[in-house]
């Protein structure tokens, strides 16, 4: 598929503003979902890695459940919770935030299906960090936050970055949850489906190939950065 495209069709992709807009929107939305996941995922992962408490298994199950959901079922679940006629949908609507056919809905769909990748990877990273390093830092006068920020976080950064990459990639490719909760604004996977059902395989191929190339380039770049980070960590140790 990567070599069977005519120059005319490739040109068609870049001349179609709707397709170009959907590609950039997909990249942007998956980035926002990942950044939001980072804000919630780091504290969650650290809590699960460092502490034993009642209900920990329940929280771990809640984090992991979306991975097992069929994509369309995830979309139905989100629509049933965050739809304008349901409780959370009404609560957010008070603040002017709606999820059905909005940017927020796209980001929510991506976040829901990919959050566990970041949490689980970061959790494993935190487990690798010797807890005695934190104790030493605190005995030397560092606060709990300072010991986390300057000792634990840098040591676990490689695993956190790996989780971010996986979360971003998973959100980028999401179709089922997004198409049900927020068909518009149209992401690239939804656009591929729309072009295939409306115009056939020939016109869905170009955008598919472009998305594959973009994903590969960014994925390889991020993996390269991750590798460099691991090398630096080994040199420090």
C-alpha cells in the first residue's frame, strides 16, 4: 500500500484542506490527551507503586479495564456518562464544556482508551527506583516533593517517556470510542472511514499512508530520544 499510490492522489491529499485539518487535529488532540494523562497519571502511578492501601486493587482494575473494552463499547460507555442528557454531561455543561461532537469529546475518547499505558509504564518505573534514595534525600533536608521531583522522577523518566509514547500512539489511532462520542470534529481515523464509505478504497488510501508515515516518523524520533535518555541514565549510574 505504501508504494502503490499515484502522485495525483498524494497531491489530492495535501490540496484537500479538510484532510490536512483532520491530520493536524488528530496529532494535536492526542498530544493534549497525553499531557492531561501525564498530570493525572504520574500521581496515580506513584501512589500505586509506593503505597499499599485498601482499594488499591480496585483502582488498578479501573485503570486497566479500558484496555479490555471493545472500542465501540468504550464510546457507548462514555456517551452514556458524558452525554448532554446524563449526570456528568450536565455537570460539565454548567461550565460550558460539552463532549458530544466537540474537541473535548475527541480528547476524552483518546484519553479513556490510552490512559492505562502511561500509568502502568510509569508505575513500573517508580518501582525500579530504590525507596532508600528518597529517604536519603529527605534526611539531607529535601521535602517530600523535592525528593520526588529531583530524585525519583529523573530516575523513572525513561519509563514515563515510554508510557507517554504508547499513550500518544494509542490515542492517535483511536477510532471506535471517538466516532461514537465525537464524530465531529473529524479525526484522521474517522476521516479514513468516511472517505472509504463515501468514495471507496482508492480515496481512503492516501490519508491512510500519510498517517502511517507521520506516525512512524514521530514514533521513531521519540524512541530515539528515549534511547538517548536511557544511555544518559546508565552513564550516571
